[in-house]
C-alpha cells in the first residue's frame, strides 16, 4: 500500500513537473510531501506511546497497523502485570499471616521487604527498609552467621533483641536475583521445655537417690552383720519399708503423669457418669483416718450433681486436694469439702483455715517436684507430683485448678467443671 502511495505521488509530481517544465523540482517536492506525511504519522504515534490512552491515534496506512500492534502488545502486557500483581499480593498476604518472621535481603544484606511477624519478633518498622539487617540485630554471632550462612548451614539460636527471656531460631536461604531470605522462628517454648526436661531428670534422679541410698545402706548393714537376731532383722526391714514405699509412690506418680501427658480423653458425651457424691464420701473417710481426729472435716455435697469423665482420674484429683489439706493443715484446723452445682457447671472446693501460702509460691505449686517445705512434704509421704497430676487431669476434663490463699488465714483450692461435663439427677 505504501509503495502504491509512493508511486502515485511520484507520478503526480512527474506530470506537474512536466507541465511546468520543472520535473526534478516537482519530484523533490513530492518526496518531501511524502516524507512530511510519514513524519506527521510518526509524531502522532510517538505522542500516543508516550502518553497512552484507551483510544487509538488517528493514523493511516502502515502506521495505523503499527499502532494497533503496539496497542495489542500493551494490552497483553497490562494483563500480565495484573496477573503478576495479584500473585504478588497473594504471596504477600500469605507471608504476612505466617507466624515466622520473613525478611528479604538484597546483595548487600539490606532489608527489601518483611512481613508482620518480623515486626512482632524483631520490632522492624517500615523506616528500616534499606537498612542493613546486621545493624538492627546487634548480636555478634548473628553478624558472623549472616556473612557465612549457606543453604546447608545449621540454624543460629540467639536471645531476642527485644526481650531477654525469649529465644529465636534464625535460618538464611538463597532467593532469586542474588537475594536472600532470613527466616526467624520463636523457639522460646522449645527452650523452656528443654530446660524443664533437664530439671525434671535432675529432680527424678535426686528424689530416687535419697531413698535408694537408705535402702542400700541397710542392705549393706545386713550383709556385714552375721549374727543378726530375728528381731534386729525385722527392725532393719521395717526401716527399709518407708524409703521403698516412697520410691514406689514416685514411680507410680511418674507413670501416671506420663499417661496423662500422652493419653487422649474422649469427648464429654462419650464419657461415663461418675457418682461424685459416693466418691467424695469414700475420700473423706480416708482423710478422716489420715487425720486421726486432729482436724475437723466438714462436708457439703449436692447428691444430684454428677460428672462425665474418667473416674480413676477424678478420684486422683479429689483425693490429692483433700489429703493435701489434711497433711499440711495444723492440728485443730477446719477442712471443708464442697461439691455443688452452679449456673456455669459444677464446683469442687477444698477450704482450710491453715497457715496459708505466700503469694510468690502460688503460681509454682503445680510445677513438678516443687515444694514449699521440702522436709515436711517428704515426712508426710508426698512426692512433689500431686498437684502436677491434678493440673493435667483437670486440663483433660476441660477445667483448671484455682488457688486462693492468704498467709495466716488459710487456702481455697477450687476447680469448676463446665456444664458439658455435668450430669444432674
């Protein structure tokens, strides 16, 4: 088409030039007009490309076809940009919801982007974008780790830069365009569990070592003495009985705790009904025998309120709390055992007017092997695991142990069972 247009212009120019006897000049003027036309078309096309609009420019010929091709390329490019933008937004939304901090670094280890968890774990702010990460996390080990980290490098564990009681696990992985991702995970609970495990092993070893040493000592005495009378042998065996029973109780409590930690209790609707009034009558009779008349035990039991759960475990909870009150309440004290219905469910309470518990010890009472008075606890046959067992059983029955105490006035141990666990007759 352009060739035909050029031939027409040249032909017209030749005819006009032949008429006026200026063929070369007319041909030059015709070519200038032709190039001027194309210059005007190119100018319009460039203006439209620089300032794009939805409407195509007013072009003709080859330039119209070229503008249409540019328009199609632009539309496809915009469509791809929209898709990429949507994917990027989805990726950012996904990473924003991650519990672990995610930080993108450039080649110079400067922050390019981070998610919300990075603000929570590392206190990063929008103004920190473009700053070197090593300048914001001032840990000498982290600076070395960031410089030398590879794909197969072991993670680094550091103390949180915003809280000395929290611990962070940091990994560095390569990303596209020579960038790197820094992944930060809160491992405070893992660190605490590790400390608890070490303390637990140390406590078990210590608790078993003492009675075991006593038993071994008596056995060596028996072995060294050849002329023991039957009465002396009986006395030594009787003395060994107490530490042996203590070891047995400790092992049984440890096994029970292990079962509670790993076992799964069925939903309330699938649990059998526990005749709590009869259970408590049996427990209070045992408590009265242990007390031997040294305490006044008062009982308030609603016979119409029953419980859905595991009877063996609930028996362990109630007997632990009642027997603890008997063991630690002073002679002449009053102990009240309450079981009643409430609008929220069913309430069990053990109330005494004993010496009470200091406020700083209340939150630690359910820790394994924690004792306020170590000597008194051991003398009474306690293993230091009773309230830990109570806590685990109540957790499995959708309840918790509440402790109220005041020095010199006594203590109240309560647990509320929700209506889902209560059966009324």
